[in-house]
């Protein structure tokens, strides 16, 4: 294989309009048709469509423009450069660590490529509880299909890596159905470094698809530029005020016909909070969901080498489908990629006991459970608030209801791992030790105090906070994506979701943003556009 | 103390200092002008030798060098955190560097420089399972930062049996 070309470097040489950071100086004033905050899943899809429809688009991105030439498959590069808060963003009580992208392409630049359409049960719940009659599976299907075609989302035909195959084998032994995960890749080298920025441009993230397409159409990209707040008057946004990232006080004023927030959950509600946007029903920032994740490690008799190969290729929804969606909390099981930094910070304990586990890295298999939050009154999610310095903070109380789900998930994962042949299983909980058989693990997990900070909980899926709703008292955003109280502001990102998705959310964001952006282009009187 | 956040650490610090009889004015900041101060380095050095016991090189000279590398990478890690997190960490480390803070928050009687690995590990274990949220948060912060900073360096990967990223064509 030859060295991959860098489409970003090529585009910059051809004169793409990029300012901020080490690129052209940031202008003090900008006028455009549409200003988009964020270049991730929602912002990227929207930018391509609106630029193709003939609108002058400006994209504002807080993170840097990095590309395959920069991606060296090193955590020490990737976390400080490509992730929010150096991959150490935490909930208010520090009990949940949150992974979110902060770079051109947003989380799509660093995600693990898992692509699922929004589950039908989730859409049914939205229609019943949030007045979202237009969010039926059949209505959304063409928009998902277009996104799938655009981003090369399809079956992954290479055999799963051992870390994923252990999930398949363990589940099969217990009679639990597992299936393959579709991925957004083209010519993937199966390196396993998706979370560190794809060094071969195989991952069809926004970085290498929609953002370049928008730039080719003449869109402007402002990088390392932080959206501070909107200037509001008479139920409309007058301007967006921005600042170079890391500097205090806005110095850039963007005037547009229409504004789009796509900074991701936590950040999008924060822009509205800083703008003192109208919120007559107290819906802004509430119902923020995380798919809280708990994990179980296992030492296998053979090599696992969870760092190599497609990070996520097998999943089971058995524990989602065997419960009513509004009953006891269900969970999706997947296997995560394993690299040294994330592994060392996840393996609990200290000293010789921790070292004994760290030294078994090559034979360590890890499963994770994504808890489907937001479908029960005891799972109301979290609330985004602002700190004194204007930065956002998510207060997400881990309720007893959620943590009992976490206990069941630890049990399910340990049972599957022993069925797959594990020598020992270590649930990721501060009171756990290695257990040599299922009976021992089951009894121990049953007795764990399932408390925050004792149970390791992480999240890579932040959703909600600007929820869609058919009536203003139920949410922030109308079914067409426009803010209920601000006529020329739309929200096109994961913050739209009125519950969690119950699956890795990238394709849900692509499909829904695709539909909302096409509708917006028509309302703005622009040409018709569809994703290529 | 349930759900106490680090943002309330200043109050916690005042309480601890009152208990310990210390003086707020004597606290040395742990993070200043983008660098760990001697106080901050002292805490990470000694918690580091306990957290990483069994993973650090056995040879004395190599171990000293490995701990120096840990501190440099810890500093780089903290420098990349947002200001609010740096501020909270600085408060935590400053407190741990004082005698009353070390005794109350970490539960460690001897000075950091005099404490054995076993003594520091006992203190860490008590923080880890403490009923006080603040002590648990402090433990988690030290655990995650130490593990992340130490194993960010390819020179440490032999402990993990990790070969490094797959090579790409030059």
C-alpha cells in the first residue's frame, strides 16, 4: 500500500477559504446566508447541503483543522488536540468521563465508525411522548439511505478482531443473538486507530466528506474559533459573536439570514444559555443523555490485542429487546478498542495489583454496556449549566434506577466473557477483584454498592438538551429543526434528541440533519440539494 | 458531603485547614503560570511511586528517570486541560501538599518524602473507598492522571506488551 494522500492539505493548496489558528487571520466582521456553529455530524451534513443549494455558508469550529498527515495513531497527540477538554470532560460530580470531539469533523473524526439507524422503538417513543408525528421510520428511511450512500456506510466484511469475536462467541454459547455493525469506511486498512484520527482517510468522517464538499462550493471555515453567544432581538438572532479559542471576549461578529447550532450536546445548549435565549418552559439544557457506559475486563487464555483491527464490529441488542423500552433500563453490548492511555486510566486500583492487570494487556478483552437512558421517569438525564466563566458543565445524577441497570449489565458481560472462555473477569468497579468463575463473579457483582465514583462510568454519546418536540412546552426545537422561540435559528445536532437513541448516534444525527437541512434549504428559497 | 463538587473545594480546604490548625496563607499553589510548582510535583511524585509500584523499573536510576518523565508528562497533560479543571486540580494538589491536607484528605501521617510505598498505598486505598465524595474524587483524579501520563510514553509500553501503532508506508 502506498502512502495515503491528504485531501485537506490538497484543498488548502487549492485555496479553500479557511481562517483562524495558523490559517488566514480571522476577520472582525462576516456576512453570509447561513452561519453554522460546529463541523461535526450535524454541522457537516448541513454545510454540504446548504452550500450545494447555492447558499453562502460560514462554519465556525472551536477545534483545529487536523488531517491524515497529522494523525500518528498516538493517544498523546489525539486526546489534547482532537477531543473536548483533552478527553477528560467530566460531569459535575466527576463520576462520568465524557469523550467528545473538538476538531474539524467533530466527534466523527475520532469516533469508532459504528453506524446504526435510529431504532424504531425510539422513534415510536418520540411520537407518543413528544408529539413528533413526522419522525416515523418510513419517513426518515430515505434520509438515512442518502447518508449511508454518501458516507459509504455498509456491512464490514473483514472478520472481526478477537476482542469483538469474543463477544460473538460468548453470546452464541449462551443463545444470545449478536450481529455485525455497519461502518462508514471506504478502503479501511483495519488498523484500529479510528479514535485517534484515521491516518488513511478511510473513515468517511465529516472531515473528509461533507466539510471538503462545502469548502469546494465556496463555504468559509473559521477554525479555533469559539461561538460565544448570539445577539438577540424581537424573537430573532441578529448576529453570532465569536472569539479566537482560548481568548476572552468576542472579537468576531457574524451576520447571517439564518443560524444553525451544531456544536453537539452540552455545547449547543451552552451557547443558548450564554445568549440568554428565551426558555419559557424551562426545557433548555435539561434531558441531556449520555448512554452511561459500564465496562467489564476479562483475561483470556490467548492473545486479544484489542488495539488492532476495526474497533467495533459486533454488538448485541438482546438486553434492549428483552425489556419494554419504558421498563427497567436496557443496554446495548459492544467491545471497545484498547490503547495504552485509555487502558491504564480505566484499569482500577494501584500498585502491584493494578500492575498485574496492566501486564496482561495483550490478553485482555473488554466489553462495554451502553445504558439506554431517558425512557423512564427515574432516568431524566442531566442538566447543562454554565460555570462562572461561561463554560458549560453537565450535572448528571446517576440514579439508583440507572445504576441497577449498570449492575445487570456487569452481570451480563461477565457471564458472556466466561462463556467465551475467560480465565478471569474483572468488572470495572473499585471494589472488584479478579474472579475466576461465573458463580464467584455473579455473587460479587450482586453485592457491589452501585454508587457513582465506585462504579466506573464513561460516555461517548452526548444527546439532548435542545430537545425536539411537537409542542413548545415539551422541548426547545420544533419538528422542522427551528428553535421554538427564535425564528431564524435551527439546531442540527445530537442535542435535538428527546431521549437517548439506544444505539451509537452518528447515523441518527446524519439522517435527521439531512432531512432538516433539505427542508431549511427550501424555506430559504435556495436550490434543491441532496447528499452526493 | 454527598455530591460535593471540586468547585466547593475551597470550602473543604478551609475546613481541613481549620481542623489541622494550618494557615491558608502558607499554602503554595500547585499550578502556576502553566507549570507544576514544587508542591504539585511532590504530590504527583509520591502518589506516582505508589500507583505505579510494580510497573516502574526496578533499577534505582531508571526508576528515578521514569518518575521524572512521569512528572514532565503530567505537567503537559494538565497544561492541555481547560482552565476550570486546572484551577480545581491546583486546589486539590496544594491542599495535599500541606501537612493538614495530607493528613486529612489523604489520611497519610508521615511527610510525603518519608512515606513508604506501602503507607501511601494504604492512604490511596482509604481515599478510593472513602464515604466522602471529595476524597473519592481526589483519588480518581490522581489515578487517572498518573496512569494516563505514565503510559503516554512509548518507553513504558514494554510493561503493557503493546508494540505501538501499526507502521504506515513512509
